[in-house]
C-alpha cells in the first residue's frame, strides 16, 4: 500500500503578480503543515486569467521557466520537502509564449515542464492569441513520492492525452485549470457545465486506473465567476475530495496509489485494448 498526501490550493487572484505568488507560497506552507507531499496550484496561478481579452500588454506578464517564480518555489520545495506543480505563463523567446506547468521535486530540483497541447479559442478564453501549442509532447515526472503526469485545463477534454500520459507510466494525473461561468448564464447551464467538466476527468481516472487531481481557481474576474470545485478522484472515479464553488481552500487528501493495481486487475481495460485497431484516431474526421 503506497499512500501519498496531495495538497490542492484553490485560490483567487489579483492583478499584482507578487501578491499572488506570496499567497501561493503561504498556502503551500499551509498544505505542507497539514502533511502534504505533492502540492498542485491552479492554472496560471500568479496572474488574473488575462485570456478573457486580446491585449498585447498582457504578454508582459510572462516569464522564463525556469525563472523568477520557479526559483522561489524551488527554494520553498527544498525547505519543506514537498513536490510543487506550478502553472505559469512562459516566455520562451521574443514572440513565442506557452501555457506551461513546471514540476519541482522535494529537494528543490527542477524536474522539467509540460507545455499545454490543446489551446482553446472561445468567448472569454482567447488563448490562441497568447499561447503557442506545446511542442514537448506528453510527459511524466519521476518525483520523490510518485511518478506524475501533468496536463492543463483544455487538455482535460481529450481522452487521448490522458491515455498517452498514463501509458508513459504516470501514477497520478494532475490538471491545473482555470474555468468558470459567464455571469450571464443561468443556474441549470452552470450545473451542466460543471458536471461535464468533472465527469470527463473522472472518466480518465476510470479508463486508466489512476487517480486524477483537478485544481481550479475561484473568484470573480471581469465577466467570469471561476467555479472552483477542485477535486480528487480515485482510480475508479469516486470522489475523495471536492471543493466549494466560491471559497479559497487548501486541503490535503490521502490517496492510496496501491488501488491502481486492484482496479486495473479487476477491470482490465489496459489489457483488453485493441492497439492494432486504433490507427484511425489520428485522422481529423473519418469521412472516407
């Protein structure tokens, strides 16, 4: 039985990057004090969700990775002996920016980064204006406590991404995310959207037999109410933790990684995959 304590930091953000980083550091300390070993922050935790508009000034919010924020978090991880999963706006070079998550091990070492592969472009989520699609592929990171996979927000809707990351040996899937309700929507629409978001990610846990950790932001920003609702699912889709929709929460949840062997043995989806028949999935649409 391998058990790990996962800390989830669901927080609101302000326009001041330094204030957001300071809050994240404070909450990482809170999570560590509660016994957390792996701590995940929400998508682009150090800024407001600026993709609600197309504004060239917002490129000034980006930073290199590794860089100033990861330096702070690396020192903190080494001090506390925790793994930190930190999503940031990456400036790769002039004119090339990514939505990127850095992974820092419990000794403070930088293990690498994952660049968001699926980039949305919808009202209120104009991410294609800012982010170049990821070019590092899907990745896993061998941390002190577990081998983890990281995907980011819009990646959540794609079972292919979860499957590939699981097949690479991820024992846990982490999804930093930033998603909310337009203030003009009614309650039934809000409920349906949240349920779809949670359901698709729990299905990744079931299909791959590994826990899923989704960490969302909360609070009002422009015309959006970020819906929080961060959660952790066990390998068969059962919720181990679910956050509120309107409050900041730093919670530590014990997750038994040994359950993956049980569920994968009793429900052997990986065993029964017909890998010889899946070539058509690489087509955009099968119309011939």
